[in-house]
C-alpha cells in the first residue's frame, strides 16, 4: 500500500489492524499485551480500534511486540549528500525556527 496517497485516518486504521494482527500472530491476548506494556486493557482495545491513544502507548506496544526497531527509522533525516549532513549537524542544536517574513 502506498501511504503517500492515503488519508491520515486510513493510515491509522491500517497500522491499528497491523498491531492487532501482530498481537494475534504471537498468540497474545489484549490483557497480556496491556500488562506487559504497562497500560490498561481498554487502552489496547482502543488502539486496535483506531481510537485516540497517546504516542507513548504506541511505542510501549511496539516494544512488547518486538517492533521497536522499526520506530528507529521514523523521522530519520534524509541525508543524500555531504552538504545535507553538514546542514543537519549545524541545525541539530537550533532550538527555534524563525518565522518567515511576508517578504520571503
């Protein structure tokens, strides 16, 4: 599935379905997953149903399901040249982005 052509809600639904399938494939109940992730059972149920849960919950669930490594690539910088690397390293310490004036 090409996620670039998907709406945010469609992506959420797809990821929630994948989490549920992963849990089932390792023969883990929602209760077991919740306990190991340190969250409530209804939090796991809400996540699998695509209802609003915090990002930390997603990270906890991914860790328990053995998929935390896949989160590592999320929002990695796109470094295609030495200039990109230099720019990334220079901006890594920057705290705020200046507002652009209407003249830019």
